C-alpha cells in the first residue's frame, strides 16, 4: 500500500513503530508517578480491589474484534479490493455490539456473587466492590467500542493519529486519577473517571476513523459472507483471549480467596510491571500485524521482516529483563516502599521473566494473526492455561504468591513451542542458526550486564541516581558485548536507538 506522505516502506515502518512506542511510553511514565500516590491514597486493601476491577475491565469481554478490521483494511487496500472493506467493518461492529451487550448483562447480574462468593471480599468492602463491578460492566462496553474505532487506523497505517489519540487518552486517564487521589477521592470516583475518558475517546476515534476511511459508509453494509469471515478470523483470537482472561481472573480471584486482598496488592504491582513490559513490545511491533497481511504472498520479504524484528525485540527485552532481575529490590524500595519491596521482589523477578518470554513471542504471534492463522495461537495457549492453573492450585498453599508466580512462568514457557511450529509452516523450517546465535549472544550479554549493575548498586548509597547509574552501566556493558560478538553493528544500534 502506498504511503500518503511519500515515505519509503522502510521509513514508514520505522516511523509507525515509533508512534506505537509513544502509545506506551507516555502513559507508563505517568503511571509510574501515579501508582504510589494512588496506593497511599486508597490503602493496600482498596488498591487491591481497584487492581482487581481494572483487571476485570481489561480482560473481560474485550475480545479485540477490531483485529479483523485491521487485517482486512490492510489486505484489501493492498490488493485493491476496497469495495469489500465496508462490510467487514460493519460486521465487526455488529458482532461487537452483540457480545458486548451480553457481557454487560452478565457482569451486572453476577457482580454480587463475584464479590461475595468468588473473590470473598471482606464484608465492610462488599457494597462498594459491587458498585465498582457495575461501573466495570459499562466500562468494558465502552472499551470495546474504543478498540473497534481505533483498529481501522492501524490497518491504514495511520499510527500517527492512533498514537496521538491513544496517548491523549492515557494522559487524561492517569492524570485524572492522580489528581483525584491527591484530593482524597475514593475507589468509585477513580473508576467513574476511567469510564468517562474511555467513552469520550471512543467517539474521538470514531470521528477520525470516518475521516480517513471513506469505505465506512452509512447506512450500514450488512453482508452474510463478510460476517462469517469476521467470525471465522476472530474465532482463534477470541478463543485465546478468553483463556488469557480466565487465567488472569482465576489468578487474581485465587489469590484474593486464599491469601486476602492485601496479598493481591503484593502480587498485582509486580504483575502490572510485567504486563507493561509486554505492552511495551506489543506497542513497538504492532505495525507487524498489518504488514504481515500485506506481505502474505512475498515470503522472502516476510522472513526478512520476521528475523530483523525478532532480533531487535530480543535485544530490548533481554536487556529489560536482566535489569529487573538485577535491580528489583532496590527499584521497589525507592518506588513503593520497603514493605512491598520485601514481599514482592522475588515475585517481580519471576513475573518479568514470564512476560519477557511472551514479549519475545510478540513478532511470531502478530505474524501468525496477520497471516490468518490465529487458531494456532489459541491451540498453543490451551496447555499454557492448564499448566498455569494446575500449578497455582498445587503451589499456592505452601508458597503463597511465589507459587502463583512460578505457575505463571511455567505455563508461559510452553508458549515458546509456537516458534518452531510457525517457522516450519510459514518459512519451511526452523531457523536454527538464527536462534542458536541469538540465545548465546543475548545470554552472555545479559550475564555481563547483571554482574556490572549489581556491582554498582552494591557499592553506592541507594538513590534514584544510583539506580539509573547501575542501569546505564549495565546497558553499556550489554550492548558492548553484543558489538564484540558481532550480534549487532554500530549502524543497527543507532537505528534501534
């Protein structure tokens, strides 16, 4: 597909990747400041409920039906079949409205039972928790509309617009929560603010999508074949998202049920950082999904994209994980205090390694969906879920939160089986040489970075400046070793920067 600004495909891809990164970078910066403030304002118990409800919002009935819009807008624009786009968009909207309405109704009906019988919230907090779940039900519906409206912009490679709108939404959401917390607002007001911002920006996304996608015509175009195509494509995506939702909700509910809301806070803070690592890589490589749809018939270019993107993501993810492993206790002490640092440091290390694995898989995961095989992702997630849940049940009574983290890590490790399966299917064979060289080079570099950063943090008084110095020293050694073993060149480092 030609770019309206006249940029080359390579420059367009790099620029879109940077826009994707911005959708993660600005909100996470604000979240970094807001989290300890909200924690102090709500207290550990209410923060645990807040995290539980936000998890429910993020992982219930928000099935990304817009992925079909992204895929087919990119594919049909590239093939010139633009007359087929309108039916795909309206079919996705109809499917989303049907499922979203059912979700709102179910959550509204089940909220008292969830609070009292599943999550076993303390009696004095049950009423506000039920209200919080009612707000969550409406927020989930607004979130699905938001996703639909933004998906077409990604298919059009308008990551500039997507990034600006999404970033503005993140700034308002987190900034508003921060101000509310500073003024002593409680749990319910924070959730109401989240709902208001998501609803407004669903409309904003829709306005900009209509301006840039003339195929989105009124009245709606309803076509049986398009509806079947959307359902078929989304089956795998919805399937693995349901499983991922069940895992996260079971995990949080299990901790609340067995260990209490306060222990949920000790677990959720590290879990949130792990999710942010995955969100970071997903935002950086979301451009791969529409590109894979466009390059489905050009396997040499697709393979080149896959290998280069995987290597770049690997360098970033392995460095991030190695720094967390080295500096987790010190970071948590400075960020949220000694109590959470003592309870959560090992959990943070385990969880970040787990999400480091999923982050390494973002390229092959996006490529598999872009090539129309999301069912593969569903099938590989089934054993992941079974192993994670089974080990949580077995390990939690003896090891508490640590057992839950070990269970999640064990399940996520199973997902790496997707790599040889997808490479065999799409490229004719496993890229053995690439992976041996990558694992050896990145492993040696990570070990060197950990040793150096730990030496720095142990030799100086603890402060944010010391932590940053330790991270910078570790980073310098990490990339120096990668240069020495010729895994990366100076030019590639400049491009990555």
